[in-house]
C-alpha cells in the first residue's frame, strides 16, 4: 500500500518519561507504516528545555503559529525534586502554560467513551466537554515570600505615571503573597470560542466563576460572557434550542454531579485544569481524554491531557514490563492529522485518523486493554496487555480496516 502523502508538516513536540517512550512506539507502529509523515520536530523533554534555557518551547509555539497545527507529548513541569533530579539551571515554567500564553485561545477536553468503561457518576450518559481558558491567572502569577511584618499592596501605574493602590494585607509576621492577571481581550476570545464551539457542536454551554467573592476579577469574566452572549450568540442559541447557563462555580460543580452530560462546561484556567482531570477520571481514566487548544486565529494544538507517567517510566528503566495506556496520546496524533488533512484538503489523511480512532476503541471493546482499564471495565474475560502489546493489537485492527 502506498503511504499517504502530506503537504504541510505538523509541529511535533516531543516530551518526557513514559509518554516519550509511548510517543516513539505510536509513531513506529501506527503512523510511519501508513503515512509519509512530515513534521517539524521540537524536543520539549526537560533536559533539552534546560539546555536551551527553555527557548525550544517558545520556538515550538512560534512554529505552531506558522504551520497551524501541532501535536504535543506530555511534559514535566519541574518542582524542587526535579531541580535536583535533572540538575536544572532554574525551575522552568510549565511548557503548556508558555505555549498557551503565546497561542491564546481555549482548551477543549472531552472524555473518550467506550463500551465497557462506564462513568463512576452513574447518571452521566453523554460526554462532558471541558472548555478551559488558556491564558493568565495562576499560570502567569508572580509570587513573593513575606519575611516579616509589613504592608503588601497592589499597585498599578498608568502611562502618565499615576498610581492606584489596594492594600492586600497588613502582615504582622512572615507569610506569602501572590499576584495574578488577565486581559479583557483574552477573556473575550475565551467567551467567543466557547459560544462558537457550542453552536458548531450543538451543545448547551455552562459557565461558572466565584463572582460573589471576586467582585472585580471573576465578575469581569461573568460580565464579558453575558455581554457577548446577548449581542452575538443569543439568536443562534435560540434558533438551535441551546441554553447558556451561568452560576457560581460551586453550584455548577454540584449540578454537574446530577446532570446527564452532553454539554460544554466553560472554566477559568485553574478550574479547567482541575475539573478536566475529575471528569476524565470519572469517565474512566486520565488517559481517556482528548485535548485541543484552539486559538482565535484558527491555530490548533493537540495533546494528551495527562502527565508523563513517572512511576511507569522508572519501572521501564529497570527493564520491568509496563501496561501504560497510550489512548490519549494516540488521539492527540489523530486529532492533529485529521485537522491537517482538513486544512490541506487531503481526505485520505482525515480518513486514516478516523480509522485509527475506531481501531483503538474497537480494540478496547473487544476485551484487549491496558491494566488501568482492566481494573474498571464491566467486560468479562479481558486480556491485559503491556504497552507495546496494546499498540500492536491496535495496529492489527487498523490494518484490517485499511
């Protein structure tokens, strides 16, 4: 069979630890035999980020702006322990945060639903899509340790040199302080992306923040969403029979647990980070979640919405067998290939992505799966495969489809 030819490269962002190993397996077994794969490669492994003073992360984001579609492996966001482990020059920021700040846009995450893996929340009948704001808040914060008694203030100096001040706290003893920001332009892009995605997928949109406590910061999010909805999207929502629903974030969480699903849940940056893990885990596994960053100017970055699976990586280094779930990483590749095919008018590429998605789901539904899914499946007499065995089982089904 002739390989499917590509015209425009994908931006390929390699990652860390066990997901880096899976990345290589997926390319060798599921992609390269079938596609004349064209990528512009960036090594976002922590060692290379350290060697390049994290310039490689910025370069990969700029390349994504150039080519329009990227696929990203999971990466390490270092803490103090990683500083020592990797002998880092400094505690580099989250590469996802850096990329999101450059591309802006919104991250949409949805569970991958398969038969035999039922949600922990029994009334969830349809997927819940998390729409996560991809800019600012705690991910672009500034922090300070307060050594002793004194006054901490927020200070804004305008272009004319005039100052506005708000007291944060009058410290009597050591403490900590944190500053966050966002921009109205980014919030507007977030709101429009959510409303547009709701219209295109014909799903209701829910949004929640803590505007009763954060009367300026969170209230700004609430006001912008409401204004854009009423001016730009209400007629479309009404025509499609869709609902836009706003409430406090704690009320939204309570309602989510009793809902049937099938809607989009818009979240501020940190809320989306946490709640997407909750939703994906409740639907089965953190490795069963799609994730795509969509920027206002039509840039797409697909990734696995989970970590680097550190524990399995250490076992792998010892030569021990691992049964790590690669599904989210496979779906990151298929999402990027499908979008590349759509943008370049290469139907074969989009059809291949669909076939690989279907082969992956069918492999699980046939009873062949990784250990994390075997522990929670309702299917009987399942076969637990190691990472490589599961990927090869998918390839067998894929070849049958092709």
